[in-house]
């Protein structure tokens, strides 16, 4: 076959792989048209993208909706407009000439609901954000609410991202503003002024919490952007879009196909599912909801009607209220309709649900599709469930075989408390109907590792029933693989066994001792009790995953426990989020810092490392002067942990974040690491406390935690476990108590190095006094322009504190800096919202951050550096912002004929600080060794985020040994390969290289990167005999200094866009890279040349199940001018364009290559270690080089195949065998990506 025809076939395949049509499509043609014969709980009318009515007109979609609503019984029903309520740019300002049209487009939708007797809800779409961002959204909100006369008609309110609505006992509505997530927050710096959710991660946590809370119900997740779609935003285009890409219908067949290809696969628009940002959002939401029984996603965005069932996740797309676009069935589509219309979702009392889609039939509504969404709830088979039980049983957490380990295993992985988990203990048997007067199940709970049920007793008090055996899959899913659904891939694997064994590092029954210890020092605590819960009728459907094991029952502190002595008998009990919201709201809310510090020191005595924000509740006490909070710690399942073992020590050395897993002893050597989980709250809640407070509380504990209290506490543990292990824990506990002042001193020393101070959301006065080596910060409220009573004050010394961050938060704050001392502490002042005033006398080592787009008053700079910008992360306070260092080491091993076996190790050292975008700086060290040539190379690259305004600062360096090799076969497209006669070494050129470069780069979260770099490099060609390079080539012999080191300067510009739906195994994606620059020989500046290196690659799935993927790549190298060295020439071969040839096989002034692979992915399957996915590929390459003066029409090609593997998107490998005119070439590579 002609090689040009092969390229044509690839292009045609690309074009046809993403076609949609304007005809209805059904997976099953004859759908059932009768409604289920069951009682309706609630009905939802769904219509989206209805905001394109012409002036004084309605739309076809709205007209048929009105006809249905006019005749239907709609009392207590819901009608949801799913966004894009006003095209093209949302609600204009009142003065705008477009305002009347904007109002009409809302009015047309409201008019359609004139006879609707239920609740009407508008949610925002991306077009509703396009005029003034949040402010434009608020304009639409005010108009809609006033027009409908309902303050909750536009949701979520205030431009915030989430609204959670209790519809009934069986139905819940969760509304998400997905454009809030997708928006560029730096262009909307005040986006979260009125929202408690300030970060995208907090958004995910809130969504997950709401899904858990209502998991027993049918949950409708209403969001403008669909999770699944087979329309334009899902990369499906009609054929005419390849011919007429623009609205002007000008025929541009080639450009049209390229435009469709770039948008459908490249994700260049944040409004397309293929966009990396959009995809990340949906992958996270998908992972959260996969295990829930009854979730339905309802969306607009696409101008079509669709119903999709993706592995149990249900997606209704109803976005054709006023517009129409092409659509296909795609992989999981059951129905696709390219016409105006709407959907009706009925949720029934038995838990089932049904969806109907209506289209336009000459102005009348016509049922175009109907299907069951969820079947009725499955009834659990109780026939094998007992009704009577013995009062006590002997039971263990693990069975005996699980805790039997070899001596070698124990030495490598540690002893932990393994034997305790396999020891039978006597436990009382309890059933939910009789325990403590009887419980009802509220819902299933659970954190990252625990499996639990939420219970409610007869008095309305809430409890948690937690399984003593922890879940491995749950830990991996929630803690590690947040964007990849694991299903049951780790069940019955070595990894599951290893992690199950890892959990035996915590003493399982130690929490039984904590209450008595806490009482001795006045620390609040829950009162857990141990029970054996059998499978029994009262567990209902939860018998499937709960029962027949040991549990502990513990209170869930809330307002119902106001009289609980061990919670301090407070006036109320609040969550951590509520506490933090109150503290910033007004100075009348204060933390009892002494009590908090005492509790945290108690954590350290216990060795409890797991003290993140959700492990606390807060007792509120009403006082004369305001409201004071004290901590109630909960979930004491990690006390006295013993993370021993040789391999654990190695992991702790390599990965700093794992260092919180320590061996329990009497000293607590690494106080910094054990407190990593609690550090954000410690910085937030101890702002007014100096070292003396920490030492004072340490002394209190030392004096009051007596030996008698310790001995008494451990009598609460099972009798048969009162052994030497318990005695050792008690000895170490007493030693920690005796050492607690030293522990407190060491932790305070670490904590005080970096201090965060916050004001309130009201007008505050910050007075900062800088004396010799000392800084004092005082905060007062401002009322009526007058200073009020001081509510916060603390002094810092330069010896203890290296940096202070001061956040003014909201409203008009005033910052006054006085003093002329030296030896000053570095200070960052973040003004926050509104008009802040700055009067700074001594601004040395002070940086001030505030909004560029908002007014600020600078009375005096005093030499301080003011950074006025709209970078969102600079101007917003996030108490959970990670400040620290992480280190990740990833190995790689590979083989190719040129290098032989090669190994390399990459060490990435990441520093997180103030400028986390997404990190403060990153340092990458790489070392590689090549066995065939005995050469090695070392490299370093550093990136410092926003070091120059919005630009990152770059630095890199490379060094190679003199044995580092590059191939050279001569210049031209027709060179010979004499491997068989002369061996591989003949074409190897040994090069000694070093280089150093500096540059700047700008990146965004959407996949764009632009950089400018300047480099200085030195390259020396080794004079190695019996090689082509020393065989008397003309360009070598005419250069008397050819084998001496040459020095070059290089100015390089690069733009790159990269977007994949999965980084390890893409089924859709695009890479575009354009690199250009100029390089000059320092000692002979006449030898200067330019270069252009373009590259364009795509991944296109060409089957509905997305298993068969076409990967294409076009690469080129163009040198401008002839004054380059041979090792700077354009070349092809090996990993660059022609996989069947040796590296650098063809060398010239310019080069061009096309690569195409057909990749097929098999189902993921279990192995003894990890879930594994295999795939195969077949590939074809074609390319050539050009050289002035050479007459060649030859194109070189290679063909081959290979196997790839992927383990949980973290470990990957590939083997390939390609054939060319030069023979066969085998390669493999295996590595990790963390």
C-alpha cells in the first residue's frame, strides 16, 4: 500500500471515530410506554438550556413543557431549570441594552410554569457566569427570586457551590454549581466572599458528607455539566461539523476536521468533558457515588435529550429547552434525541424511579423514550438469620490464620500488636432492638478506614457503631485513589493482607482505657463500649456487610448531649467547621486555648497521631462576655500505636509523611511528625498562647495523671489481655507523662517557627510592634472608626519564630506597623476582602498581599513589598493549607538495544508554603545508568511558583559522564546501518555534556504551559577510535577543535497543551507542543542557528466501550540555518518517530514523522498483589529527514506490536517489538507514577 494512503486511512479513521447525528437513537428500539403501577413519592420536571428565546417569543421546548404542566397534577412537585438560563452571557446590568432580552429569556421560562403547582428552581450554567462572574449570577438570582416571589427559587444562593434540600423521607436533592468549580478563580477573586466553602477540596468533602448523610434515599444530583454525555461536549460531532466548522457555513473540510479533532479529544475548552479540569471533577464525583444505591445525575449543557447508564451510575441529560445539537449513543447511552424537549423523573415510594422524555411533535409534546432508572429496594432474606443469642461470646477481630506470620515476615514488617487481634476475648452480645433500650439505624457511616453505622436511641441521641476490623478497600478508595474507582480489585490480594496486617499496629482495645486517663486531667471524652453484634433482623439490609463481629459503640457528640458530664455539660456542641466559622465571625467567640493545649498534650502522651479536623467536636459554653469553646476528642482508635519493622523504618526514611506512624515508647522522639494531622488546627486554635501556656499545661498533666489513675484505666481492658504488652504500655505511658514538659517544649519550638494569626470578618485593627528581635501583635475591633477593647495579643522572638502570616479576613481592616528594631521576623500580611488600610513605618521583611481589583488604602509603605494581585490562593485564608515538605522517589527500569539495560531513579522534593499553586517549589533530581555504554547522566530541575508575579522561576542543570552516548550514522535520509558488520559501537558517539539554565514559566490547571528559558551548555565529543565519527568524515577533519569542548548559549520558547482523560491509559486526549529558539556557539558566534520543534498527538476511542483507541502522533524538527553541530541536527529513530530503528538513525536539517497505534484495553483482573489491566497495541511509523543537496524521495517506516500493563493508574509497563528495513528492535520499560 502506498505510504501516503496509510496516512490517509489514519486521518479518515480519526474523522469517523467521533460522529454524531441529528436522528433519534435507541439501544433498544421498542421501549415500554406504560407507567409503573406504583405510588409516586415525588415528581421532578427537568429542562435545561432554555434561555435562548427570541424577544417576545417562547421556544418549542418551553411550549410543549407548558402544555404538559397545564394539564398535569403538579402539587408538591418540582421543576428544575438546569442552567444556561440566559444566553449568551447571563443577566446583563440594568443599564445594558441587552437587559430587556435577558429578562425576557427568564420570563419565558417562568411563563411556562404559570399553572405549575409545585416548586420552581433555577440552577446556574456556564453561560450564566459570563457577565461579571459572581455578580452577574447574583443579578440573575435577585431577578428570579423576585419574579417568582421565592427567595429560594435560584439555587445555590450567593454564588456558592452547594445546596442540599430535604425533599422527603425517601428523596433528597443535591444541587451543585459545577461552573463554580470550573471557573478560573484568579479571574473571579471574590468568588467565595459569601461562602463558607473556600477551596475545591472542601467542596468535595462537603459533597461526600451530604451523600453519606442521605445514602438511604434516592439522591438527585442536579448540576449543569453532565458527568456522562455523548453530545458535542462529550466529543461527538456530526459529519457536517467536519465540513462547516463555523456558524457562517463556509466549507473548510480539512480545517473543520482538525478543529473538531482538537476540541473533541484535546479538551481545550473547560466546557468539554475531555478537559482535564472538567474530567477531574467528574472522576471525583463518580468515585464518591459508585457505591451508593440510588443516585441520579440530572444535567443540561448538551442541547439534546439523553439517558446514560454507566456501570450503574444514571445520567439524565435534558438540555434542549431552546437549542438543538447532534448526539450519539456512545458507550453507555440507552437513548439520544437531538430535538427540543424535557424530561420527567418520577420517584416512587418503594424506592424505584422512572424517567420519561418528551420531544416536540408539531407543537405538541410526544413521549420519545421511557425507562426504569432504579428498581424497587431489594428485600433482605432473613430466613437464615437467628433471633436468639447467648449473652456472651468468645470472639477475635482476626482469625488465627491471619495473624500467623513467619519470623522473617515479623522482622521485616514488625510485630505490631498482631497476636492481640487473633486472641479471643469475652464480649457481651447485643442486638439493636434491646441494646440500651433499643436503637434505629440512621444510615451507614465510616471514615477512611472504619466501617460504621449511625444509630439513634429512644431519646434522639446519636451513636456510632464501629467495626473493630477496618476496611482496606475503603482506606485505599478514600485516602489514596480519590479519582479512580477500585471496586473489589484489592480483595483477596497480598496488598489487602499486608494492609490488614498494617492495621494491627494500633492496640485494638486501648480506647477502653482512655476515659479514665482523661478524667484524671479534666480532658473531655466519649465513652465507648465493646459488643459482639450478630447478624439479626434489626440490622435489615445492612446484614449484607455488617454483623457477626466485634464492634464498639460510642456517642456522637451533638446538641442532644448537653447534660453529658464527660463532655463538660455544655450549652451546645458544634462541629469543627461550625467552630471555625464562629471564630472568624466575631471576637465574642473564643477558644479555651489552655484546655485545647492540655488535650493536645494528652494526645501526645497517648501517641494518637490521627487528630484531623473531623476527629473533634466542640463544647460551647455561654459566658458573660461571649461564648467559649473546649475540645471533645473522639475516635481514639490509634492510641499506643506500634509501627515497627525494618521495612517500615525504610519507608519512613524515604517518605516523610509516613513518619507519623511511630513506635510507642516513653520518649516520643519525633514530636513533629506525630502531630502532622493535628498541625493545621494547632496553628489555628493556639494563636494567643506562648511557651509558658504549653509548659503550664504540661505540668498540670504531670501532676494529675497519677500512677494510680493509669493502673486503674487499664483494668477496663479484657482480663485475658492483662499481659506483658499492657505492662510495657503502662511503663511507657508513665515515662511520657514524666517527659511531657520536654515534649511540650519541643513541639512548641516546632510550632512557633511558623505562626498564623487571624482577625475576624468584621473591621479589625492590627497593631504590630517590631522591636529588637521581638514582634508583638495586638488585635482590636473597630466600631464607628474607634478602637475597641483588645481581644488578642501575643509576642514573638526572632529566636523562636521565623515567619508570621497575618490574615485580616473580611471587612475593612487597618494594619499599623511600628518600631525600628533589627533582627526582624519575616511577616506576610493578607488583607482579605474590602478596603483595607496600611500604615507601615518599618516594612523590612514584610510582604503585603491584597486584591488588585478592589480598593485599598496605603497611607505609608515603609519599605514593605506590596503584592496586589487577583491570585485567589494569595488572598484567601485556608486554615488547612499544607505547609511542609514531601519527598517521593520513583524507580524505572528499561531496555533498548542502544542503551542496553538502563535504570533510573527520580526523586521529587516538594515544598508547600504560602504560594501553593499547587506547590511553593518543586525540585526534581534524576539519575540514570546505561549498562551497554557504561554511561550515566544526572539532572536537576527546580520550579519556584509565582516567584515573578504570575510567572514561575525555573532552574535546571544536566551532567553526563564521558561515556554518555548518542548515535550518528552520517547526514542524510539514505544512510547505511552496518551493525551486522561493524557492531553497535561503530555508530555510537561518546559525549560529555553539562548545561545550566534559567527561565520563567506560566502554567494553569487547564493544561496550558508557556516557558522562556536561557541556557549555557558545554559539549565535548570524545575521540574514540574505530567509530564512524573518527573515520575521517569531512566535517570532522576540517574542524581542528572538533574533539574539544564547545560552549553554547540557547534561548528557548515553548508552549505546550496537554490533556488526557487518564494519564496512564488514555482513551481520549491531546498533546500539542511548539518549541522554538536560537542557539549560538560562544567561541564562534557566526555559528548560530534557529530551530522549530512542533508536535501534535491525539488519543481517539473508536469503539463505544472505549477499549479500542487510536493513538496518533506527528512530530517534526526544523533547523533554520546550517551552522549547527551534528549532535544538534534534526534526527529520527527509536523513541523519536521510528520505533523499528536505532536512536538517531537518520540525521538532517529537518525531520518529519507520523506514528499511529491501535491500542486495546482488556478488563482489569485481580492478581495476588494488585488489580492489573493489560492491553495490546499494534503500531505503524513513517518518517524521513531532509538535507540540503540530497535528492531523496524515500520514506522510512516501521511496523510492530506490543503489550502494556497498568496497575491502579500508578504502576505501568510496556514491551514492544518493531520491524524495519534495519531488522527487529525490542524494547521494554517499567516504572511508577506517584
